C-alpha cells in the first residue's frame, strides 16, 4: 500500500509538472467572414439568388392573377346573380389561400435550399479550421462570429483567418462581398 501511495504521489508530481510546463496556443477567427470570402459561397449565393427570383416571379404571377380577378369582381359584382357572385367569391378565396400557402412553402423551401447549398461550404471551412488547429498546434481556436467570447486579447491570441484563407486558396487581400442573397419577398 505504501508503494502504491508513493507511486501515485510521483505520478501526480510528474503530471502536474508537465501540465504547468505546457504552453497553450490560442487562436481566433470570424467563421462568417471566412465563409463569406469563399468562392464556393459565391456560387451558392448565385444559385440562391436565382432560386429566390424564381419563387418571387411565381408569387408575383399569382398576385397579379388575384388582383385581376378581384378588380373584375369589384367592377361587375352589382350585375352578377347570387350564384355567380358566390362562385366568384369562392374563387377569390381559393386564390388567396393558394397564394398564402405558396408564400409559406416558398419560405420553407428557400431555407431548405439555403441549407443544402451552404452546408458543404460551412463543412469545408470547418475542416480547414480543424486542419490548421492540428497542424499549427493550437489548443483552442475561438469563433468570434458566435458572439460567445466576451473578451480576448489580440496580443495573446492569433488571428487564424489569414491561415484559413491560405488553406482554402482565398487571396489574402479578398474582402467581404457587398451584397448578400435575398430571401423571397413577402407580400
């Protein structure tokens, strides 16, 4: 038992000494900025913009159909019989319901498409960050875009964004794009 306690004490001393001698290397970057600079994101954004434009075009066509039938209804309602009037009201309600359903589905489909197109971009960025962390010996790399770091010292922490840009083949002088993809317009 005495030998076991001496062994545990010696092991504790060795572990403590090695832990205190170990230096930690911290890094930080803004992953949103990194993703925004990636060429893969640019092509995904272009596809998203086209998809949003297609959705908006369909929505606008449905709105034009509704407005046209509503104008016709308002102009001729006084001359229609009760049966025709009821049929036209029902038709307008159906178009309005279809339009509202399309708006809801379009928003959901847009979000799904956004996730489908941007998921590989985020994975590629995350893989690059992990590779840099392992290769450069970082203990931690903090992501400043999440807002969960109330303080960091720029003197004690290394900005990993330039390393990640180099890893992904992004020119060092490339800046954030001015325009962001648009979501479908809600009317």
